[in-house]
C-alpha cells in the first residue's frame, strides 16, 4: 500500500514538475532551422518523389512481363513432362524394334524408292518395246510363257504391284528369248524347250523374285501405309503399258487385266489403245 | 486590354483559391495520411508534414549538441533518412514516434562516431550557450534552464527533450528510445528534480 501510495505521489510530483518545466521551456528562444536548410530538404524530398525509377513508371508492364515469363516457364515445363515418357519408351524399346527402326532410317524414303523403281521400269519397258519391234515373230512362240506368267501374276500386279515382282519378271524372260532370236535359234525350239523347262524356270524365277521382294516387305512393314501410297502415276501407267503390250501380243488376257485395272482404278483415264 | 488583365487576374485568383483550399485540406489531414500520400508521390504532402515538425525536430537536435553547425547536419541527415524510409512507414504506428525514432537513432550514431575526447561535456555545453547579445534580452531564468538542460546526462536530456519538444507519451518515448516505460519515468524524474534544484539555487 505504501509503495503504491508513494508511486502515486511520485507521479503527481513528476506531473507538476513537468508542467512547470514546460511553461518555462516555452519561454526559451524559439530556434528555427535556416531557410536554406529548409529549401535543401524540401528540394531533396521533391526530387525523391519526382525521380521515380523507370520500372516504377511502367509498373503494369513489369507485371505483364513477369506474368508472361511465368506462363512461358510453366508451359515449357509441362511440355517437357509430356515428352519425357516417349523418350523413356524409346530407350526401353526391344532390340529387334530398334533394329527395324534403324533399318527404316537407313532405307531411302518411299518417294525416292518409287522414283528409282520408276526409272528401272522405264528402262525395262524401253528394252521390251525394242524387242517387240525387232522380233515380231518371236511374240507368237512366247505367248505360252507369257500366258503362264500373266495369268498368275497379273492378279498380284494389280493387287500389289510393288511386292509381286511382276514388273521385273517380264523383262527377264523376254530379253532371253530375244537374244535367242537374234542369235539365230528357231523360235519353235524355244517353244519346245519352254514347254517343259519354262514352267520350272518360271516357278524358280518367281521364288527368287519373291525372296527378293521379302526383305522389302519386312523392312517396309513399319511404313506400310506409306508403301500403299507409293503407287504413283508412273506405276499405274506402267500397268497400263503392260496391258497394252498384252493386247499387242494378241493375248486375250489383256481384257481381264484391263477389267481388274478398272476395278482398282475407277475413273483413271485410259490410253487410246485401250479405250477403243 | 482590360479584358485580358481581368482574365489574368481571375486566373491568379483562382490559382490562389485552389492553393488555399488545398492547404486547408492538407492541414486537416493527419500526419500518418500525409506520410502515406508522400510515399505515393504527393510532394505537397511532405511540405505540410515538414512545416509541422521542422521547428521541434530542429530544437531537439540543437539542444542535444548545442552546436548550430552540428545540429544542422544532424537535422538534414535525419530528414534525408525520413525521405528514404518513406516506403517503410506503416500507418498503424504514429508518425511522430516513427520520425523521432529515426532522429534518435541518427543522434545515437552521431555520438558513437565521436571520439571520447570529442564527447559532449556538460561544461563545454554550458560554455557554448546562446549568443551573448541575445542573452541580454532573455531573462536569467531562461538562461539557467538552457544551461541546466545542457548539463543533464545524455539519456536524461534525450528523454526530457523528447517529452518537451514532441509531446510524446511515456510509452511512446520508451518505444523511441528502446527502453522500458519505468526507465523513461525514472529519467524524467531525475531530470526534473535536477532542473528544479538548479533553478532554485
């Protein structure tokens, strides 16, 4: 109680003393800062506000830029995350699959392959036309051999001209016969020889061709769709040429081949030789 | 000609009216809002704020060091710190407390920089009093009070001047000086008793 009482008395005396002191203090001379100092401080204060940093004047641009950078970073991050599983799959791919991919890479593009085949076919067609013009007599005896090949291979040619090997089959048989004609052998002898051996040769030849064609189908397996698209105009024209040749050789099979061609390529313009 | 002069005069009158109206508007605004306005770029808010606190703050410094040149330096330095720290001001705290805290810290830094032999001595402070020509006009009691304040220990003088010049409460002085309320009260009591004795003697 005494301490509280003393504290209260002390506070009272302090308050009274402060009041008296305050009255006396107000009578002291009122010192003021120099005017020059006032002006210097006010100028400093005004400059500080007026000279805003450049980035603060375009605060909205700063915010916009920050937002754009953040959005870009997030989108890049998400994009990377989406691509990551594919990459892992590539790594975990089985050995055969990887080899197949490597083979596919090593192989030429379908367009390049088609153009090369086109060139080869043109050369062969040229040879065949020359042979037809040079030895019209030889067409008769060959009709049997040609008939065999066309009956079976025309279907393959129409359905799958690239893989059938039909395109390369005819030129391989004809030049031989032409060479024989040119070398002076009688065509009849060849027909007789062909009667037994031609069939065997033909079968062997087809096996060889199918074996040659097999790797192509295996390696192209991954790009099968592209191969189907590779049936270019040149190949279709080549098929038409084959039919024309058949027609010129007097073989009635050309009609069947033409009908199949029309079924597979409806609306394709036919040359004059076939449109009659 | 008359119409032109009339137009110019009316423009001046309108400008004066706007200035007077704005000044009146500023006078009504609290220190805290003025500081906020200044922090947002309103330089005229600082003018008003400066006009309110220039004299007390200057007296706070000059009666601490009793040397006009040093007081000018300290005064300018303190205002520069206030200008720089304008964005850190929080309107929840009273502006006076914030401002005097900056001033007090600036003064403490100044005393720390002084070497022991340069430290403020009561005798020297008493000797470096006001202009003798002015002293003739001032009464003897004022002179004694000035000398008594100058001869107080630094902490007591600082606390007393904060009380007399800023009119801060004891709790606010405690926040400015970084000590407890009881310490502030004790320092004030010692200072008042000392000045009473010196004035009576």
